[in-house]
C-alpha cells in the first residue's frame, strides 16, 4: 500500500523540510505527499522551500499543495504592489505589504533578494495563486486552517479555510471525515494524544517549526494517514 504523508506549515525552514523528507519520510514515486500551506515567511529560506517543492513535482512525486494564509498575504501584496502608482517618483510600500512584513513577509522578501512584493518572480506567485483550498480523501479532509461549521456547507467559505483559528467539527456536514489541518501551533504532547484517540474529529499537525526555545514546539511534523505514523524533525535552520 502506498504511503500518504501530510506535512503542515514549513514557514521558510528549508533545511528542516529537506531533512524531514530525505532522512525520515524517504518517499518513493508511488507515495502521495500532501502539504497544508504556509510554505513561506518567518524562516530564512522561503524561496528555497518553494524551489524544493516545485522540484518534487518535476521529479515525478505525487504532490498536492494547499493554500495557507501566508501565501494569500504574499499574492495580495504582489498584486497591490504591481497596481500601485508612484507619487513624484517616490516608491513606497503598499499597506498590505507593510502588514505582511510584520507577519514574516520581511524574511520572504529577503530570501528573494527584493524590497517590494511586486519584484518576486511571477512563476512563484502563479504557483501560489494556483494552490488548492482543501482536498477530500476517503476518511479525511485536509485544509490549512479549518472550516466554518456554522454554515450548512462548510466547504464554501474559503476565507475560513486559510484563516480560522477556532472551529468545532460537525462530522455530519463533511461526510463524517476527520479534519487534518495546521495554522495554529500545538505542542507535541497534545498532538500525539489527538492522533491516538478516536474521540477527536480533527488532527492539528502544526508544531510551530519557527518557535525557538519553547518546550514542546519548534519541530516539523509528518503524519502518515494509513499507519498513523508520526515523524518529528527538529528545526535545523536556526
């Protein structure tokens, strides 16, 4: 049986991602790799992360990439920067870029060697623009942040899929499938407890890979859906 690996928020930690994939996951071409978004920001290697993920696809690996709120920030910053008008020859940052930079965008711009979002090469922006919001599997539904279960159909609220921080799963609205998501960091003890229990209708895989010197956090996790195997890679980018 092929393996189906799910990997959450990478946040520009290229060396950590590569170590997880190449020394622990060790996928072959029949395996499926699902990534839950937030590939960029905060860590030092956002460009390298995307290059690596693109290369996995080019090398024939079965990859599925979901959209995170940080990619959404980046794309909107790019679009607004390209549409701005300079005043008296003065080049200014757009409002959304200034906000994005405060949430890790500064490190992403540095990884591309640019000052303004509109200077990021378009192939990266188009890659982000084409990311999926969620993917539905046999027993699971994968998403970056979560779903708005106040709606009759939670699968129509795209904003919630990349931004929500709190939700209570109503299994009957998603064909009784378990939600696997990232976005909100949880410690390893709680994560492992949820993985091993059938009482929960969700699994949060985000361990806050960028969180240095905080007990129980600061790792990149991979979760295999068939065997329920959890792999943990400590951050080696800092």
